[in-house]
């Protein structure tokens, strides 16, 4: 898919100055040494900096995953991907494909030609995980860790070990070519064929925006977002959903509450998550704004967009 793992720096000594998505996946595999006994086939699905991920790329990726997962002799998939939106792709794939085979996203924090590039190890580890008997579900592999699609979140802007599974904990670790598993593999949820078909056929995703609750918040922001006339003036579709990244346990600044009520009354779906990196929100009886249980704001947004698609 591209990303920093396929990126090139102007100088091997300065890995901060680089362009993502330059090398082909075949180039990455050419340098790979793996203990896993498997045959590797590769396909270049996209070549992007994942900060620019969009529906068309996701649709192509989903189609190719469906294709490869259906081959009886395919044990698992490895997807090289940028770190920036890896958690969104992971969540989407797990929700729509719920695979009984492993689909392993891997990445790098340093470009491929950096003196201390981390991509080769991550790719090697990802192949180990994909080749592990019994492995299933959508996973992320980075810095020796195996994280589940539901939990994985990028929590550091530059560290090689950039991801967290939060309170759920990692699925396991890759150590000397073996997986030491600490938790169950992600369970295949119910088949989402109708939703997958709807997404593959969709010309656009329903518009859902993320709003942060913070000190000195201003309700006019919500009114502007929820106003279809504002959207139309910008040639944008109307907002159909708002995900609120609330403070702490999902609390909302009082300045936003009245405006969110107005938005909800006008038919905009409002869903609450938390801006905290760790900890889960649980629904409570009488919640005025429903809670996206256990989902970060970006994953809650995807969940709401999928719900609004049908
Ligand atoms: N901007 C890059 C990307 O997400 C960052 C990375 O891969 O680490 O594609």
C-alpha cells in the first residue's frame, strides 16, 4: 500500500527527511530473509502515504483481500501500509472481512534506506505471523508486537514502537521467528457480506466528522458542521454523523451540549467516544448521546459511517 516502509530518504543518515511510498512491494520482498516456510506472492495494490487514505483505495484493497482470502492455498495475507491510518484500515478490514485466516498489516517508522530502517524486521515478523498455524483475524505487527485490529492505535509520532493495544493488551510478540501469544486471535465476527457489498458499491462514504470536546469550547462549531447550507456552500455533502471525542469518561463541554441536541434533533447521528488514549467507554442507561463502546474516535467514525451506509 506504500507508507514509510516503502519510503526513501534523501540521505540514509537523516531518516526524518523522506518521501513515503517510493519502493515497490517487490523491492521490499527482494531483501527479505525469513525463517517461515512459505511461498510469497506479491501484488502492488496502491502506492500512497497513508495520511491520504480514501474510499477508492480501501475499496481496491478490500476487493484484493476478498480475492486472495478465497484461494484455498493462501495461508494468510501481509499488507505493507503507512502507520498514520493503519488502525483505520485494520478496523475496516476486521469489521467487513472478519477473516478466518490472518491478515497482517505491517509498517515502518523509518524509510527503507535509513541506516537503521525498521521495515525489514517488521515485514519479516509479519510473514512469521501470517504463516503461523491457527492465526486468524486482522492484526498489526510492529516492533516485535502483534496487536489486534480492534485495539491497535498509533500513540507515538516518532518512536519505532509507535503503537499501543491500550488496556486490551497485545495479542502477542514475535521473538526469534516465533509468535509468543498472550491473548486469543481476533474472533471472526458474523458475516458482513451485505455491508461489504454496500461499501464496495458506494460512490462516497456518508459524511461523519469528529469533534473534540475541550476547555472553552464553542457550540457554534457544531451548528456550522450540522448546517446543510454550510456544506452546500462548500460543495460538500451534508454531515450525517458527529463523533464526539469527549473528555475523560466521554463528558461533553456544556457549550457543546445544546448544539449537539439541536444537531441530533435535526437528524444528525451523534456518537460519543473519548479523547483519552486508554480506557473504554461503556453505555449507561439514559445516555443522551450514545456511546461507541470500546472504540477510539477514528474507529467510532468508521463504525458510524458503515452503519449509515445501509
Ligand atoms: N505518513 C506515513 C504513512 O502513513 C507514515 C508512516 O508510514 O509511518 O504512510
